[in-house]
């Protein structure tokens, strides 16, 4: 590796010192640096000073570091509950190398600048691995808490920052100085770089405060020197770095992290197989390789860990019902035997004694991924995991060319279809979520099945279905695992075998999709026998199902305990819906589609708000939860208060309104009354839950903050916890409210009179 440049001096120390540090002359350490001279580049224009929009960062992924910082966050929350509003989600933890401002039209040029800097960094490193060490915490003015980040040797991060700054400024992009408060001018050299990772920000909470009183309380929060004294030099962990990323400050990926614009790799050290399973939590790819090796591992009494092989990420999580095409015949005896064959059960210990081996302070911190590696390490570890984990709650949904791509199956997914080719029967989905959940007696798993493999999966009865589910889970959990089918969605075939299996499973949520009018009779017949069902989802009905008699037959066949009925992506509006037949147990209804468009065309089942006012029926008072999809097809001619009054008049028992919002690219945030609508409903005592927002990235953060300030509960993917998530009522993770109380008769009469 080339010689590492020494730390730079502060601003105003003159060009000679800068050249001495980065030029061709000898540095104070006696070595020559390959870093280029600091160049006097043009400063940012007034247009560029609007604020940073993008940044380059290394993500913190070490479990050791994340757990230590989580404990620090919990300590501050215990000290003052207001600190909970200030916590930075751990899924977004990073150390920034550069802050800049990039216009949308120049994103490709920014990617080029990032790639040029990456080539210089890799040449500078010369194959040496970058290892981050997180040790000690500090504060900015008592309002922002951060963990100190350094490398070994410590100058590596500073050199990376310098090369990134040079490349971006050479392409005309402004760069923020290390304080994050000012743009560097053309004649200015950057200050000495100090890497850090913020995990608590009082300023973040003040921006999202809902009232002036709350803002005043948050402004009073201060981290004292005494709070920091005990952990200023505490070692928090280390990790290897395999890449850095150009990220956008607005929006988020599906994993809760920032939107990735560009990913550039860094050199990786060569490691042996034994090092891949190390528990330092450093390299994310190493952890993934260790998990792949452990996924299918079944340690025997004399087997060695290094002798085990893995079928790869696809084989280990996808289940095939037959090893060759000839075996995939109507006679599935051989494939069923293959599915149900498992390893002989190991001697089981009582759960209490097994947990006591780990200790009460260790077990709650273990994830399912930890358990998989523990089981692969030894036979005792496998016995421990099998005795402790006894049940899997699973949800199943089909994925294919014509099925919805997510569990929500929401109206916002109409133009986001599944792209799987359907050559696999069943697969564990959301693997990262599955592995990151806390290990315990019960685990939760989401599995997708091929759209054209429903007969293959459900045709061998409930035992065959449960065996297929076990095969899709890690091998250490399969033997003796009780499988409970909590939900099944997107069923597009109601054959007798499928019907019998679903009836035997008795899932809590059942959904069909894409049935023709002639097939709905089988669905109605099946619904009568689903006595444990709480939610029924009827999606993607063709336009030939527009007769109110069909809905009447379905309502008369509803199981007695059904709480929610969700119609999604229907080919007709619900103007003639027979609301009088809704049983009193049914308290949730959806999905109303108002002024929603897809790719410039009116969405399926969408109606303008004027038609909703004049033709939509009035629902009984026991319906307290309503789900609606609002879009920007046409102008919203009604005020937010009028829209709120109409909703409350159509649903006099309304307590919760779930909204998914969609803005087409040409729409502006001030063209829609969504924020004021949320405020009007909240002031009327209605809880507003925003389950999805689809718009341009630049609009997302504004709408999210404005809706939160208006009192709505907005689904926040970056928080990554169910406590702050807001799911549709047809989602398995939806938290049903306790004993909802609708409006009284006097309030109902008054509201109807006002609306009239």
C-alpha cells in the first residue's frame, strides 16, 4: 500500500503547508504520498447553497456495534423518555465521508465522480482491507450524540475523504466542510477529518415536533458531561468495510436504509473458512456466507463443520417437489415422502434448562441468524436450538406475472407487478427480516409460492404443506417444528384439493385473486367453512363481477368471526354494495379508490370524489376502520374539511381511516388536500394511519413530515420496528384496536344534518 498522508493542518495555514502534506515533497512521516495536491477549485454558486441533498458513507453493519449503541440509546431513554423521539434508527447508522448537493439532472455525472474517486481510493489502498474501529462517544453541543470512528491505520478515512472531495469538486459539485455548516470555498482546504456515526439527534426530534409545547420541551434536552464521562473511551466494536455508497438524503430502500445511487467496492482481505463464522459481526458478506454454510447444515455426532456443504442461496431456501421432471406427476407419493423426510430428532432437553445455559441476559439478544450459526457449530448447539424454538407462524402468498408483489396487495401495487418466472414452488421471502427477528419459542416467516404451483403445494393436504414450509426454513429448525399457517393470500384456484387444505389449516387471513365470475361460487362455498378467519381479501375481480347480488351472496356466507373485508383492485366501483348485510362483527372495510390513476389512466374501480358523495352508500355504525386509496386523477374540487365531513357521514362509526397516497410525477404537493384532510380528521377524533406514500423522492420527506405534524401516524420503514409501523388491516402484522367505540347517536344525527 502507498504511504499514508499525515493529518492536514487547519484552514488558513497557507498553500505551502498543504503542498507539504499532499504534494510530492516528503511528508513529516518521511514517506511520499500518492494523494494529489489540494487544488484551488471554484467555490459553490448561490444556486448550490440550498443545502446538502446527497452524501457518501460507509454503513455500520456490525451486530456488536449496533447492540452497544442500542444499549446507549436505551440508557438515555430511561434517563428521560423524551430522548426516544431523538433516536436515530439503527438501520440507518453510517459514517459519512462526504456531504454534497446534486441536482436530479446531474446524478449520472455524480456517479462518474464517485467512480473516479473509488478508483483512486483502491489504488491508494493497494489491496489493504479497510477496518473500522468504533470507540468512544462524543457530542455536538450536547444536542447530537455520536460514536467516534477511526481506521487502522487512522489516516485511511481521512485520505478517502480527501480523494472523494477532490473528485466531486473537480466535477463542479459543492462539498460541505467537516462541521456540516458551510460550503468549502475555492481557496479553502478542508479541516482535519474526524469520522463519526450519530445515534441520537435532538434536532431531528425538534423538526418533527407536533406542537410548540413539545418543541420547547425538546429544546430543553441536553446531554451533560457527566452523562458522557463513563463512556467517552468505551470500545463499541469493529467491522470490515467492503464498500462505500453514494446515498440520497430523502427516501429509503426496502431495508430501511437510504436510497443508494452508487455502490463502490473496497479491497477485501483473504480469509479462511473458519474466519467466516467469526462472531465479530464485521463483514456483511462474510456473515452472509456463514449463514449460507449453516442454513442446510445438519451436524451429526462425528461430523466436522468444515465438511458440510451448502446448496447455495437459492437451493437452501427454495423447495423443489421433485428432483427430475418425470417425478412431477399426478402421483406425488415420492415427492411427498421427500418433503416429509427429516433427520431423526435429537434428544430434547427442557426449554428452561437449555435457556439457562445461555443466561437470561444473552438469550433475548440472540436473533434467528445467531441460532442458525449456533446450531451449525455443534450437536449440542443444534439440540439447544431445537428445544427452544418449537413453532413457526407462517404467511403464504403467491408471486408471479399476474399476482400482487407484496403482502399488502395494495392499490399502490397495481403498476408494480411480480417478475418471478414461477419455476419454483415455495421460497422464504424477506430473508433478512426473518434472520434479524429475535430468537425464541416462536418464529415468524413469510413464504412466497409460484403462481402456477398452487396445486403442487396445496394438493397434498395440510401435512404436505407443512412439510414444504419446513423444507424452506433452516435445517436446524425443521425436526419437530410445529407449523401454524396464519395467512394465505392471492389464491387464484379453488379446486377441491386447495379448498380442503385451506379448510384444514384454518388461517386467520385468507385472500383470493383474479377469480372470474364463474369461479366466485367456489370461493363463497369455501368462505362458509373458514370458521377461524378474521379477514377476507377479495382482489382483482374482473369487470363482469358488477352485480350487487354477488356481494350479497358473499356477505351471507361470511364466517361469524370475520372482522375485516378488503376488496382490492376490483373492476367495478362499490356503489351498489349491500351494506345492510354486513354482520356486526365486521368492523373494517376497504379499499375505497378515489381519483386514483395508473400510468395516466384511471385505476381499476376508481371513482371521482363527486360520484363518491352522490352514489356511495352509507355504512352501518359498527364499521369503525376504513381503508382508502387517494390519488391525483383530476382536481380535488372539495376542501379538506368537506372531504373529512363526507367520510364521517358515509361511515358514521369511523374511528380509524387508513390512507395510501399516490401523487403522479406532474402533481405538486399543494395540488392535493391530503395534509389538511389528515388534520381535519384528527381534530374530529379520527385516527389517521398513512400506510403508504408514493411520490417523487423530493416530495416524500415533506409529505411524511407534514402528515406527522398534522397528527397522522405515518408508516416509517426506516424505524424498522412494528411499534411505529402502520400496516393495512388486511396485513398479518396489523395491530387491531381494543374495543373501538363509534360515534353516539346524537353525534351521528348532527353530522348527517351538517352534511345535508
